[in-house]
């Protein structure tokens, strides 16, 4: 089993997804080898090649694949070549000629009759499956909340003065996607404060999140924003532009937050330390303990 890697996809999307693909294949008992597209001639005939998350595939690799499959080789696509599907060679290999629009919702897709690619099975009740999905999400959310509740009560029993906190997904929508009801934790009083991970660079989005947090906690007493001091440039993490860091600090201060948390220490260079010490953190911070619910 060989995982083919195309430089076009790697340059745009990095190797994270492809590495997960290798891990998945190993868990299935395979011994996959990663092969760069320029070296596909080293893959023996009759082998299985896996294209995992390869959205961009060069015409040369597509032509090689067509010949490889025609000679008896096998190909498996996981998360298909949505941007390379216009290559005629890929169309002939896959039996598909294009992509439809993206969607992010519950859909049922029924195989067309009269084709031999996908067997036609029994109909799916979309309404029933939606209820099953909602029940699972409710269960998952309640299990996570119960864990938080147990940790909070256990910590307070051992050390009443302890402050229990959590770094959480930044806004309600993103938290709901992972069944993390931290708004509910604050309301129930099973966490002392949270640090939403608002690591983006868009100040308009940060302001929208601050508005949402203030609606949930008008005094901003138990929500302490988490801000990033690094950015990704050409796929690499580098110290963030200092002017942007200060803009986000000032924006948070305009909402009278009780504090902020910067992530992460590895990107706190000397210039940033000096600017912080001479500006927003010139006065030593006082201990802050939010009042319990």
C-alpha cells in the first residue's frame, strides 16, 4: 500500500491530513509507504495506491494513475480530488466528471438507478436520522458537562479556595459543534471562569465574540479572553505583528475585561515583552478571583 503525495496539495494544505491517513492505514494492519508524486514509477504494478485528501493532482500524476489502474493496479481515494476532477485522466479512472456544490447539513443522497457503481439500497428516513443525531449530541453534551461538574465539585471538596477554569472554544456556535456547553457551566456555577480561545486575527470577529460574551456575562467577571501572539505565515508559526496584538488588547480593555491570557509563551519575544511592560502591563497585576455563582 502506497500513499501518493502531490506537491500542489502539500504546499496548500500541509501534511497533517496525509499523516493522519498513514496512521489510519497502520491501524488497519497495513504497512503504507509515502511516495512523492515525482517517484510514482517506483510503485510496483498491482499495488494499491491511496490518495488521501489530495485535492490538487497534476496532469502528469493523473496520466500515470490512469496507466497504473489500466495495468491492474488499485486506487483508493479518501476525500476526493475536488479541484483536480477536471483532469480527463482522473475522470476516466473515477467515472466522475465534476463536483456538486458544497453543503453543511443533513442530506440524503440516493444512487441513481441504472448504474453499477453504487448499489441501490433501502430508503433512508432523514427525519428519523436527524432525531437520532440530536439524541446523540444531547447525550454527548450531558456527558461532557457531567465530567466538568464532577471535576469542579471534587476540586472544591479537596481545596475550597481552588479556582477551576477551562480553555474553551471561542463562541457558542463553535462550542456547540463539539458539545461543549460552557455557557451552561457558567450558568450552573460548575466552573469559576473560562478562557475562550479567540486566536484569530480578524478584529471584527473578536468584537462580535466580545459582544456575545458580554451578553452572557454582563460584568465580564468570569470570561477572560484568550488571545494569540503568533500567526501562521507560509504554513509556519511566527510571532504575531505587535501592532495587531496591541489592537486586540485594547479592544478587550474597552469591554472592561478582568484579564487576558496570551498563547503561547514560545512566541513572546523581547520586543513584545518590553512593549507589554511599558504599556498595558506597566502596573503589577492584582490577584483576581471571580465571585462564585
